[in-house]
């Protein structure tokens, strides 16, 4: 029997070459689609978070300004009232808030929160009295105003009803 090494046809043959390993690239279309969806979701979430942060900026600023008010200042009630109006006008049109005063202002403040501290209205009414607030009243006013700011802001746009001509 002839040996395989003596056969000239077998010596001319090359060894079996396995195919190259399958790599990860290029990615299949499904992976590109998944990657695009993830990128869109991250961008969308970032935009929503930025808008949310900016929308609450007036609330943060109002609370910071309230904490910086001097409790011994004789016109503290006037300053707190102005701060509440400015913070409300940050979220609503000026016409809707600026003209409010007295009982209408107190009613409006009360409508914006679930639990209204009546001390806020009573202490704001003392803003034009000749004697300044006592130290205890000043602390109560600042606490009531901070509670209102935390609960009410950011205010939601209220649809004002327009009378239609007949």
C-alpha cells in the first residue's frame, strides 16, 4: 500500500483553513436602533430636568431672599408682601397679581395652597401700622411666608375667563 507522503497529489494540498472569527463590528441594525433610542431618551430626560430646574428657580430665589430679610427691620411686613407678589408674578401674568390688595390679596393667597396659615394674612395687614412687628411676630411672618412659598410655588397658569360679546 502506498503511503500518503509518497502521493504527490496529497503533498500539493494545503491544510483546511477555518474562517476568520466573527467580530463585534459592524453592529447589526437593531443595536444601532437601540443605541439611538438610548441617546434620544438621555437627551430628552436632560431637557426635561433642565426645564424643571429653571421653572423652580423663582421659588428657590424667593426662599433665599426671604431667609436673608432682616427680622428686626421696621418694614419687614412690606418687604415680605412685596416678595410674595414678585414671586407670584414670576409664574403668572402681572395683570393677574399686581393689582391684588387687602382682602382680595389674602383670598388669592389662600386659594393657592391647601393649608393656609391665617397668621400670614394677619401679619401682612400690620404692614402699614405705625409700630413695627415684634420679634415674635417677625419670626411668625417669615415662617408663614416660607410655608406659603414652599406649598404654592410654582404656580400654575389659571385660565382667565374672557367675556365674549353677544
